[in-house]
């Protein structure tokens, strides 16, 4: 990508760009998106929310995330990577601040919608900035590190809850203050200017590529099944397994700490291929959901389950990212945005569905049902065995005559 001639400002430092992108990911995904599940038990108590209502609020946030991804593609042509990234930080910050003062299910839902839009705006401009500012060989490592920001945000939220138990309003206010600082940082770290689409690019034909169907179905199923942990994991541990409030943030920290290993997704796919890593991660999450369903007699298993789910989720999302980029080596923001959009659509549907099954048949039935969904997602895999070398995981270099498939 290039910038328009009337905006020749120099690009920022590469290290500063990756660090700020990591911080934005930690803010929007780790705090604005996934901290809701950790703090949900206390929120439900204070606002008198049932599991179904909590699920609809979580699903609404995921739906807003979908809208944010689409908006990022539209706004990117006008605002550039820096403008969209700053808008993402601003929306997430406002959403977090409004959660802190929410007084009803409706106000909580609206706040989470705003935070969800901010999360959806995050990834496309970051992928485009990496493709624009970094060399081919540096992009897989940078994308993996930025994606691991989610795990860092989860760890931070768990530590914050342990330090300030019960004060969810104060924590959300604290998260909002962090969001304001990160948003300011982004203005200086992201590249200025507005990218110019490649010559001959036709927006209406960007998504018509072999292998899209398998990617979309698999990501949708994984996203739907993952809401069993992200939205309801803490509630199940507390209500059904009898784990004390002090133990739940510890489990969240383990989930995030294990997820840091997801930064190695690029290395794993280089060694074993995207398809093998994708299947391994989904089967690991399937095992985690089954383990949580069976943990009634041994609640301590839940901590191992959360760690397993954490590393598998981050590896899986990284594999989807690389799968998408393998299909769209010329448009990194689309290659990343499309699988993440399908993940969010699945989460939009999965969150209220899980809440309804839990209330009607119990958490074990809901977990086993969603474990089946997760395992089913592994049947769709990318046919990109040639994608193991680094050029395929780059965000802008076409892989020669290699072809991706997966339907």
C-alpha cells in the first residue's frame, strides 16, 4: 500500500507501532470484550440479571463487533489506519466508562454494544498497518505478537479483579482510564496517511475466492462454541462448581497466561501447517469444554480446563488469521477481518443460545452440546500445505502460484 501524495508524513517506528497495536488489542479484546464474562457474576447480582438476559447482552456485544469489522473496512478508505485505530480506542473507552455507571440491563447492554463496536474496529487497521510498515519476513511475528495482546488483557483483568474484588464499577472506570491513554498513544504510533487500493482492485469481487466457505463455517462454529467460556465460564465455576470468588480471577489469569503461548502460532504453522494447527486447537477446546462439564466432582479440574482453553483459543484465532491471509495475500485487512467477523457472528448466536440451554437443562448439557459444535468446526480445514514457509503468512506478498482451498 502507498499513501496519497498530499500526505507524505514519515512512518512511525516499527517497534512503537507493534507495541501500541498490542496495547490496543489488550484493551479492546481483553478488557472491553472478554472481561465481561469474568465480572458477570457480580454484575448479575447487582443488576438482577438472569442467564438468558446476560447471554443476550453478551450476544449483542458480539453483534456490535461484527458491525465494527464492517465499519472498519468502510472507514479505512476515508480515515486511514491511524484514524480507524484511534476510533476503536475511543469507542472502547466510552463503552467501558458507560458500563461503570450502568444501572439496568438496558444501559449495560448499550454500553457493551459501544465497546463491541470498538473491538470490531481494531484488527483490520492493525493488519493493514503491519502490511504497510513491516517487511515480509517480520509480519508473521508481528501479527502473532499483536494477536497475543488479547491474552495480556485477560491476565490484566484477572489481576485487577483479585486486587479489587467485588468493585466491578471501579474496575471498569479504571479500564476506561487505561483506554484513554492507549488511544492517545495510537495517534503517535500508527502510520499517517490514507492507503490507496491496489490498481484494478474491485471491491465487489474481493471475497470470491476458493476456500472461503470452509473458513467461514469453521470460524462461525468455533465462535459460537467459545461463548460457553467467554460469557459463562466464570458463572459456571461459581454457581455449579462452588469455586470461591477469589478463585475465579485466578482461573482467568491462568486462561490468559496460557494464551500468551499463542504468540508462537506463526512458528507452529510454519512447522506443522495451518490445517494441522487449526485441528489441534479446536480439538483441545473441545476437550476443555467436556472437562468443565465433568468437573462437578473435582472442581480443581476447572483451572486446568481454563488454561487449556486459553492457549487453544489464541492459537486457533491465530490460525484463522493466517488462513485468511493465505486466501487474501494481497489484502491483509480482508484476510484478517473475514474470519474474525465469522467468529463474532458465531458468538452473537452462541451466547444467548448457551444461556437458554443452561437455564433449561443445566450447564453440563449446554457445555457438552457446545463441545460438539466446537469439534464439528475442525472438519473444515485449509488445503494450504504449501503455506508453511513465511511468505504465505505475510500480509502482502502473493504466494506465487500456490492456491488455497478448503471447501
